[in-house]
C-alpha cells in the first residue's frame, strides 16, 4: 500500500514536471517558428474586405466586369487565362451579345479543314481565351527568362489568396532600400518572396478606361482585377454560398429533430 | 447474436423474403431490435457508425468523380478543373470527397483514441482491434493515393517523397522504387496505378469493415465502465435506442461536412495544389495532409533514412502490441487515475508531433520532434506496462446496471 501511494505521489510530481516541459517546448516551438518566418517571408499584408468573404458573400458583378477590362488591357499581354472560356463571361454579367463581341476581337487557330490545313478564325463563345504565347519557351524568351504564370487559379495558388495578390499589385510604389541589391531586370516589391519580382510595375493611373465612369486609380484597378481573378479561380462561389445556406438550415433542423426523437426514445431509460 | 429470439414478422412480403433469405433478421441482429447493447454507451461509441457513413459517402462521390477524371500526367489537373467548373454540381461532389476524407480521418482518430481510453483492445477484443488497425492503414494508403490524383505540385512531391521511402530498403530498395513508379520517376504510369488502387482499396476497406462489425458482434461492444455484460438488465436493444442516439451525431457530422464544403472548402488544402505538377520545381516545404502530420514528423525526426522509415512503420505497427503492453486488468480509463493522465499526455504528444510535421525540420523544432518521437514509443513500451503494474485502480462497479457506485462517489 505504502509503496503504491509513494508511486502515485511520484507519478503526480513527474506528471507536473512533464506538463511544464510540454508547455515550455510549445513556447520554444512557437517563438522559433515566428522568428524563422520573420527572417524569410515577405512583408505582411492586410486583409481586405472582399464582398465574396463571409457566409453570404457574393462576387460584385460591376467589379468583376471592370476587373476583366483590366485583365484584358493590362495583364493579358503577358499572362494567359487558359481555364476561362468566352462563354464564362456571361456569368460575370456580360450579356451573350457582349460576350460574343469580346470573343470576336480574338482569332484562334482551328482545323484541320477538309484539305488538312490549319486555319485562323474569329473566336466563338465556346473558345478558351487564347494565350499570348504559343508555348512556355516563347514566353520565357520574350520575358527575360521569366515565365508569367497562368492566372486562372492564381488566387487559390498563392498563400494569402486575394489579399496577397492585391497587396502585390499595390506594392510597386516604394523605392528599394539603399542597401537592397536589386538584380538586373528585376523590380522591387516588398510583398513578393525575396522582395524582387520579374514582373515590372503593371498598373498606372488611368491605364484602362472604365465603361461605368469609375476612376481608374491603381488601387481601384488592383482591387477589380483581383476580384476578377478570384472569380476565375472559384467561379462557383456564389452558387456555393447560396446552396450552403439552405443546406445548413435543413441540416440544423434535421439534427434538432433527431435530438427530439432521441430524447423521447430515451425518456424512460435512466 | 446467438440466443436471440426468432422474430415473427407481420408483413407477409417480409415473411416471404425472410423465409428464403433471412436478411431482415440479419439486420435486426446487426443494428436492430435483436442486438443487445450495453445500456451505458456514450456518444463516443457513435464514431464507428459515423465512419461507416463516411466510407459510403467517399465511395459514392468517388464513383461520380471517376466518371470525369482523366488519370494521365497531361490530363489529370485539367480534368479536375473541368469537374470544378463545367460538370453539373461537380464542385460540390469533389468538395464533399476531399473534405469528407478529412472528416473521415478526424472521426477515425477519435474512434481509435476512444478505444485506447476505454481499453477496447483488451481481451476478448484483440482481433477486433487488429482489424481496426488494418483498416486504418488501408485508409492511409487510400488517402495518400487519392491526394496524388489531382496532380498538383503537392500531389507530385508527396508521391515522390513517399515512394522514395522504399529506396531505403537495403540492396533491393532502388529496384522496388522503380517497380512502384512504373518508370524512372513519378509519372503517368505511377498516376495510373495509384488511380487503380485508389478505386479498389475502398472496397477492400468495406470488406474489412464487415469483418470488423462481425467481430464486434461476437462479444458485443466494450462500454465506458469497461466491465462485461452480466445479464439482460445490462443491455438494451440497439434499435431504437442507439439508432436514435447516433442519428444525432450523424446530423452533427453532416453539419460539419456541409460547413467545410460550402464555406471553407479549401481551408485544409494547400495553395501549391492549385499549381500543376512540375518535376523541375520543388516546393519550399513539402507537407502532407494534416492527418499524416504526426507520422510525417516521426519519419523526419530520425536522421537516417532507413531508420526513419522503420520508425514511421513502427509507429503504426506498435498499435498491434497494445493489448499486451497494457498490463492492467482494468479496461476502462475511467477507473485508472494514473493511466488517464498519461493518456492525455499521449494525445498532447501526438498533437505536438502534428505541429512539428507541418513545419520545416530545423533547429529547436527538430530536437523537440525527436523528443516527442521518443515519448510516442515510450508511451507504449515503458509507460503503459509500468502504469499497469503500479497503478491502483479505483474499485470497479458490480455491473453496468448498478446506478451509483461507492468508488465513484467521491468525485
């Protein structure tokens, strides 16, 4: 008995020591993780209040359409958007005729025809938005060795999502610090890992002319194009949020019913 | 269960079928009125039923995804995006499948920990426990191969890292790795065999689940008091009591799943998964899905590759010796004050390993990871046998039905 009691006492003591060790270990883990991040990672960015955030969030059609304008007039000269077809533009509020009009500004290669030749024709709604390059090699040779990434999934493919893209597009205004060694052909951007990026400053005041009269400031264009690219990454978000609300209400009611049935069944069992 | 009455069914069609193929009595004996169940089972016992539902959800959604998925290195990534964008409700089916896998693992971890806390692996349920471990390992293999299928950056590099483990086997390791790949690196051949196995393994799991359920019906489930059923006063029929009780948990499971699917479908995903697999670019930090992180941390904590693989395999295999390293005759942790504390420290250790698995292995983290790995094994090899011998358990209740216990009165 006495031995057993002493054992329990020992156990409790060692338990407490062990618990302390775990807490200390967790502390070290946390702080070391933080300092490592601070040293390597790019500058922190703020969370933007996107209309598609939250349980009832939806894309802002006007912003999406402005964003498409920015993509087409600015980004599209270097970046493809290969997962988006012209027909998808109807989903962001263009009418079918408007989307057809947008498509008709592009030519795509089709074929082979009856004689076996490839030919060029005007783009249709069913066509994907054509890439500015024939292939990655051409893209690299034109862009000083750098490959401009496809933008179809860019918002989901970057840690930080739309907030990161928005901060990056707005991050060109600062001069590089004097002790910063900028590689030839690169541009300083504190939000990019390593703080230098191959993409030169893309957005300038009034670079695009908005149809709805919105002033095309750099921040406005960055916000609109990020909004548009968020949609390109996740075009089903509106439907998802809408359906999700209905499903949640249904499931909560159903679970409540299950709970009542359980209570009734077990009423006499205690 | 043997000895249960042969029920006379009222409906004549049911009687007609039952006479020729006794499926109704099979159901009644399995999850129905003729399955006597310890009356004190708490909500933690619902996870087995939840897991069965989760498996069925994975199989059904998976069958639909397979109709559109293209298992080639060139086509896989785009076919997944086609499911997400152009296939009717494809996004929903795929998000249910990917998030369902995460909740499947959450549920299986709770299920395993419940078994460990209440001593469900002890005599006479050792084989039941074994089958469970086999199912768990099959689940891990299936989930890993499923993660490779979208052919994103993390898919490719996870496949590369994990298949490379086999190259640690002395002498034949490299040949085995090439044999697994179907080539000299992870590529289309690898993807196609993973797809084939990912499709078939869930049905193997389903079969193993039937054996698991068969095994649990031999002696009936363990219970929170950990003492055996002494007579009919200790049991109630599974239906309607536990069917209604577990329905509540099904509801909560579906709410959790729906929340992830509709509001945070990519919360558990990695941003590198939205980049197409590129053998020329290695991600900065290759991390597996969250449910593999503790085992990944164990793997990386050993500086030697072969020993790391051995530790990784050992961390799973050690579950098989649990019925014998736990020397206590008392099943339930509720009556084992010292074991209970060490149980929670073990849980904390696994969570700590999980955190370490998610971080780059360097500096203090590496050392803490090694200590946590040592503790993981020590829990089974040193702590459990010693606690079993030295601990003085609380007095056990006479029976399940006995309402108030002298030993527990003090709490």
